[in-house]
C-alpha cells in the first residue's frame, strides 16, 4: 500500500438504539461534527442488521428511529468514523460492508440491494486497505467472525445479489428496468463475454424486483437508489405479486444458486428453476431471467429425450422445439444473458435460433463490456481469443502486471506451483479438455489421467465440484467448471487438440475426444473444432488472478510457448559437502531460525552449520548467513518458505529495515519462541549518558491483516538483540 496516509479507523462501542439515547449518540465526535461516516444497526439476539452511511448521521438515525420496523427490530448502533472519510469513501465502504456482511452469514441484512454501484474516486486503492482495517476491527469486536478471504471464496459472496455493479452493469440495469415497465411484453437480450458479470446482473435484478418497495420510505434512499426504486415501483404496480424465476440450464450451477438463494432474505430457492420447471406453474411467469442462455438445449444428444419430447408436445411442437421455445411460451417478459462463444456441445441451441428474437424491433438489445472476473481485463480475454483462433497481430509474449499467466513444460511443476496458490488463496483447480475416458465414473478405483508420473481421476462429483473437499486432487471438466470463478486455474490441453506448423492451424483429433454427447452427430470437423476451442477459451477464462497452462502435444506446446511466458523454475539453494566448504570464500552458513539456540553468536564455528553456495553475482562477505523465512507475516516482501540472505548486525540505523531479531519477550508461532523477522522501527530517549531505546516496534508486512505489530518496551528491551539485517531473497 502506498503510505500516503496512515490507517486511522474508529469503530465505536454499540450505543442503545432508541429515541431516549439520541442525545448520547449525538455526542459521538463524528456525528456531532456532521462528518461523513458509516453506521451499523443490529439486533444480535435475532441476528438482523442494517448498514448505512451519511454526512448528517443525527438526522438519518432520527429517521430510522421514526420508522416503526427499524425501531422495533434493532436495539444497538455502532458508528464507524475516520478523519480520512469523504462522501465517496463512505458510499464505497457502505457498499463493501453490505456485500461482505450479507455473505458472511452472522447477520441477515434488512438492506435492499438498490444503488450498489462502484464509483471511481480519488485514492480509491488506499481506501481498500482502510476497509480491511474496518473489517479487522469488526472481527476484534466479534461483530463478524470470517476473514475477507474466506468470504470471497464462498458461493454466497460470488453469487450474492448484494454486489456493487460497475458503471457498465449499472446502466444496463437501468435500461432493463425501463424496458420492463413499458406497456407491452418485452424480451431483453444482453450479450457479454466471459467474466463481464452476467450472473451478477441477473441475481442483482431478481433481488431488486423481489424487494417490497411500495411501502418503503423514499427518504432513506440516495440518488442512485431512487432511480432504481422508481422503476421497481412501476414494475410492481404493473405486476402485483409478480412471479419471477431465474432459469439456469446447467444442473451444477443451478443447485449452487439455489443454495445461495436459501440464505438471502426475500429470496427462495424455488425461484431458481430449470427450463423444464417453467411448465410446473399454473400461470405464466411475469418474468423469466435466463442466465447462460447459450446453454439452453435442443432435441439433440441429451439423455432425457422422452421428457424433452413431452414438453415440446405440451406446446404443440415437434422435435424441432427447444428450451428457448419453452421460455417464450411460459412467460410474459424475458431477459436473456448470452455469450455464443461459451456454447460447448451440440445440444446447446445454435445462435440462429435466437435470430427471430433479435430481429424483432421490440427486443431490447444490450451489451456488457467491462471485464469483472479476470484481473488481466479485456486485454487478456482478447489475447486468449486471438491465440486460439490464430488471429494474433503481435508475435510477442503476453505480459500483464495484474495477471499471472504461465506456460509449464512439466505438469509436476504446474501442480506444485498451483498447490502453493491453493494454500495461499484457496479455490485453485486443475481443469482439462475431455481427452481421456472417464473410467472412474464406473470404477471408483480407476485412474483416468496419467501425465508426468502424476495420476488423477476426473471430478468425482458433478455438483459444486469446485468447492468439494477433494477437488484439488482431481481434474475438472468443462461441465463442472463453466459458470464458476476460480482464483487460479491449471489448464491441461489434451491430446485431442494440436497445432500444425505447416498450415499454421489448430487441428482436432476426434478419436482423442471422449465426450460422447459432445461429438455425436457432428458431420463437419470445423463444427467440432469450434466447440472444442470454445471449451478451452471458457476454462482459460475461469481464473481471477492467474492461469497455468500445460499441453500434451509438443507442436501445440511450442506454439503456446511463443506467446505465453514460460515458468522459470528457480533452482533451490545448493548445500555443499563439508569437505568442499571454504568458509566465507565459496559458502556461507545456513541457519535454522527455529533451532538457532544462540548459534548466531559465532558464525566462525563452521562445523556446526550446513554451508550454502551463493549465486555467482553475489560477493561473499564474512558477516553473511542464510535463513529460511517461514510464514505469511512478511509476504509483501518475502514469500513463505523463501531462503534469504542476511548480514550480521554491526549497529547503526535500522529504522525501516527488515531484521532478524532475538528476544525472550517474543513469541512468534512462525519462527518459534524468541525469534522473528519483521520490519524494524524504534523510538529513542535522550539521557545524560547519551540515548537509549524507549520502544521498539517490529512490523509485519503482510497482505493478511491478522498479523499484529510486536511492541517491546522497558524491561523487554534488556535482552533484545538484532541478529541480522535482510539483504535479499535467494530462492
């Protein structure tokens, strides 16, 4: 984080939330000075809460107390203030608190989800760290219990309707709401490539339209919210007690969304339906929102042909009828979220079936453009599309400071590096093209995939596989990962896809493609190739932070390596045999911090240590030694498990330097009793005899806020010793 300002957050102790206590609340310094602030109203006993922000909190809180629902439900209020707050920052922090508290699970929020918009403002990145500090204080006060990382990896967070929309999504929502309130029936068609937030917009809309707005006090809404609220009022007046459904064709994603809807106030799991379920209602749906509309099916290559035919017969359709026909027949209004590039098998409805809909002048046609999932942004999406369609104009290697894309010559190395990401971030998974028979489907002991002396089974569940307990030890397929977000994806290009150097073309070998329903009935090789390329594009778009790639066929591997940065495996440090050691000439000592027990006192007793060779570009000095730094407390500068070069401390200023220190007052779980590696800061006190330390602070440098600064004062300073000063990472 840029240290343009120090983190400074005040979360008050809870005040009683009643009219008699208003004068006491008014004495809170942030309320009293009408400073922009955020507040949290709660009732711990019934686990309900409300989050708000205001620049005139006294007036806003008075309005809440005049509201019979809020005044009867809530009994405590906490004020969150900072001298760094401004109006934009409090709107942003309010929005983030709503998102994270709604997904954290301790409280059910009474907030609606209207007006959740992510506006850019000055120093927004700094305020992200301010929000982390707020969340840490809420954990300390036992208001919430889960970490931000834990919440971000949960399905409830990923698919929650409480999501801040970007400007692109928000304007689309307003256009959709305007369309739905017109007099005639509407079809709305929203295109968007992978990661543009189609599911986010779909769930946001459903929650918005299902919220009872008609009896709500408009004084509680800001300008952003009011626009949406007026549209919702008009929709609810037009369709009283509107029957709304979210249609999801893919079983795994549908069941995941049903679990999410169970946990959101105002929503029910029964709102998430399959295309077949739309026949179960005795009356038409007022609105069907269709997510992943490109996965709606036709009468082809499916396992339930009989039931499909019966649904067609209900509408007087023959075998040419499809699930799009069912949606249109069973609803008054429809919203389709669509990406033709994610159609991955012949049972998916071809784009031409949407032609009539798109040619109708009454159909509202919208486009989502902003990339919301992949941190590499639209440039990464375009790179992958050009790479697999051989449309790259630039022969250079892809580079992004925001996205980690690597090609691995060894699947073993890929799996090892992905494992490190899994430990740190979670939700890192291996996914492959359908290039191996699924033998373990019938024989649970069978191995499906063997590469590089590694053995794997395909995913052993098709329901929410990415969150299943053994997922990291298995390999997922397109059907269990499409629609899901991962932090890092390991993608294996199978034996069915190759590159022909002579023709400069991607080629497909149907004999090496084992998805029976994915190729049956396809007469033209170019059609199968299109599906398979769509499969790889789709799984390459799953990773939020990065993607690791391996290809089975050498020619394809060579093509990919021309455009994708290669993984450069850092050599481990080399430990010399003792008879090869020339102390501080060709080697320096390697010391185990956790077992040091005073061994730093005389590094000349070289027989007590292992000795390591330094890289040729580092000149060896007599005060150098090497230690392995364990843990995440310094991960902004030193990765967990890194071997680091230190020099023995010889005095002088150490402020702001990373040091290895020894003191009996230190209890650091990552290094053992008595030692730690941290950034050093000290305060000095002048005396008649010179100066002495009055306080020493040892500061963690971690992107995880759980680590505390170690403060040493008074008697704790007597046995304090700086053992070494960090020079650089070796491996």
